[in-house]
C-alpha cells in the first residue's frame, strides 16, 4: 500500500470514528444570591473566589452595591445550596434570592 493511500484510509477512519462521538455539554444554570455582611470593596472578591472554588461553578459575579451574586453553574455537578455554603463558610452568609 502506498503512503498516500494509507494516509487517506486513516483519515477516513478517524473522521468516521469522530462522527460517533458526541460532545457532552454542561447544563448551565444561573442563580442569584443575596449576600450579607459585605462592608468593603474587598468583600466581593472573597465571595467570588469562594463561590468559584465550588466544583461545577462556571462563573460568579458579585455586586457590592446590591449585595448580590449571580452565579452560572453546571447543575449536574453542584447545587445552589453548595454555592451558598461556600460564601457562608468564608464569613458572608448567602441565600438564594427570590428574584
């Protein structure tokens, strides 16, 4: 078999194999939390870092003025309760917001 034919056959095999593999995507969910005891500009950084350390959290945005955090997470890997616990454990009690 020639080198060119071998490469062509291998390329077709790999392409065919990849057609059977479907990507797995995270189920992205968003939740808003009310955060207590934030008193300075450093507090939101601490809350954000704590929340982002939770396995499954994709992004956390903390707003000092509104005392809230909006978190995007994979709902197959974590829950709002686990995310709130992470903030609470670093001194900033968090609860799921009604809005």
